[in-house]
C-alpha cells in the first residue's frame, strides 16, 4: 500500500537539495496550449473557406444543417462507453477539433494534390479518381486521424490507460472528421441539385443524406476505432515491451486503412457491391467492435470491484464502496442521492470521487501485473489525496447506493476514524473488528441528511 509522503521527494545533492530547473519558455503549458489552439483555429478557418468555396454559401449552410444531425448521437454513444473512467473533456474537445479541422484539412489538400498528380502522370482522370478513393484517401485520412490518438497517447498518458480510452478518442476524432466531410458532400450534392433542378426523394442531396447520414454515420468512427484499439492494447502493455507498444498501433492503423479502402472500393464491385459490403462486412464488424467495447467496459467494472478492497483494508475506503463503484447503477444512485441531499456540488464531488477511485483501481491493477510506470507510488498518493478530500461527501452516498442495490442488508465493520500520523490520512492498518455496526439507512427520509452539519 501507499507508504510514501504525499508529495514526491528529490534526492539531495552534495551540497543539499538539488535546485529545481525552470522549464524553457517553449515548455510552458500556456505556450503549448496557445500553439495548439492557434493551429486548430487556423485549420478551421482554412477548411471553412475551402468547403464554402466548393459548395457555395447556400450549399454550405444546407450541408452544415444536415451533417450535424448524427454528431450528438455518436458523441453520446462514446461518452456512454467512457462512463466507467470518464476522460477529461479537454481531450474529447481536442480530438473532435483535430478531426474536424486539422485532419480534414490535411485530407482535402493531400487527396486533391495526389489525385491531380496521378491524373496528369497517367492521362486517365477516371482511373486517378478511382485510385485516389481506394488507395490515397484511406492512407491519408486514417493517418491524419491517427495523429490525434497518437498525441493524446504521448502527452496525456495518464488519461490513456486502456482499450476503451483508445476507442473513445479515435471515435470522437473520426466523428469530427466525418462531420466536416459530410458538410462537403452534402453541400456539393445540394449545389448539383440546384443546377439540375432535382427535388425531393429523387434528388442527389436526398440520396447522399441516406447513404452517409442514415446508413453509415458510423463508417469513419468504425475505421479509426481500429487504430484506437491498437493504441489501447499498447497502453495495457508493460513499458519494457517496446516492440509491442510500437507495433500494435501500426497494425491497428493498417487495419483501419484496409477497411476504409474496402469500403470505398465497394462501388466498383458491381451494381449491388455497396449493399453487399455494407450488409456482409460493415454491419458484422460494427457489431463485433461494439460487443468488444461493451465487454471491455464490463471488465473494467470487474477490475474496480477486485482491486479496491485492498484500500478498504487499509482504511482509505468504506467496506461497501468497491461494490458501489463497480456497478454503474449504484454509481448513478449515489450521484442522485448526493444531489437530493446536498445539491449539485455534492453530486459533482461524488462523480469526481468515482472517477478517481476507478483510476486508482486501474493503477493498482497495472502495478500488480508489472505494467505500471515509475511514478506508480506518486500517482497512487495523488489519487488517494483526491479521494480523501471528497470522502465526507461521497461516502454517505456510496454507502446508501450499495445498500439500495444489494438484495440483502450488508453489515459493516467499524472503519478507522482517526487520521494517521503526519498527514491527516488513515493509518495503513486493518479495520477494527470489535463488532458489526450498521452504516447509513437503506432509504433516505426527511429527518436524515448526511450533508447537513
């Protein structure tokens, strides 16, 4: 268990403690954030101008209104998948912005340049378009989207701990990319209808909307999820397994490119090639990956239930908390209980407590398997600090949630109440066993409010 001081210490030098080195100006956080925001903003402005130039103002507005429809549903699906250990919103915002702005800009410029070069070199514009769609576009687009997953993997390593994190970051990035691409396709289709007089169901816009928004809104997320899967498995590997950590993301990226190329080439497989690939390949793969993601989420909950009891024995957590934290239903019950008795601040504290406890369970799981980093002890202490700060608000709600979710009453062993020496934490010892005691009541009533002092 954690026996280190609450903050990391540094080995002393020959003349006392070593002086801390100040980071260079380009290493400061505000500089890096500013550079990233500027890059994404400029990419957004350029891609906006390019799409509007190709579709026209009216076509752009129509494409925007139609392309935004699947975005909330896709983001909600990935956020639901990420509820066990929710990632920071800043990572998701970055992923979506990268996909919608930077990756889309790279794809438009690179695809156009490569297709024109092939058409000029071969004097076969039709063949160049086919080659661009089936070979160039999958390589360029999947590489551009994978860059966002790579950046989060490298610079937000604490937030990237497993398969679900890889799937979520990749899916959100691809959702942003598909959003911009759909604006372009739908806006162009609307412009074609304006020129030809197409209206209603028989119009090009309606056909494009049906194929891209109704039938296959998950296409780009599905491709890039394979890349995220490779990064997620690499995140579960030990640091000494360098070859595996490098090759798995590359294998995932190659699978994403291959699937993307197969999907784009379906139109060349005959009159019903598209529907054959859609029903015989895309839908089954989508179902398989969905099952894998849900199975992984359930395994994460099981990891929480198995790893946290060690902290119960040390007095950091209440006896029923591992069960409550390992059940999504109990977690929701705990937040509702806290909101009912303590308002939104209490519910927010409970949600943060759940997230930190989940991160602690995953950290211990990696440590037990020898896959934790060199900062294991420091990170463990940081997470325990955050839990201890919120225990007064979170513990009553989790105790109630555990009792409300269990079919039979649970007896409690009295936990150490006095803080341990030195830092205000409980001593690392077994809880007292002088006799069982019941915790909070199984249902709230008007005279009882654990948040009222």
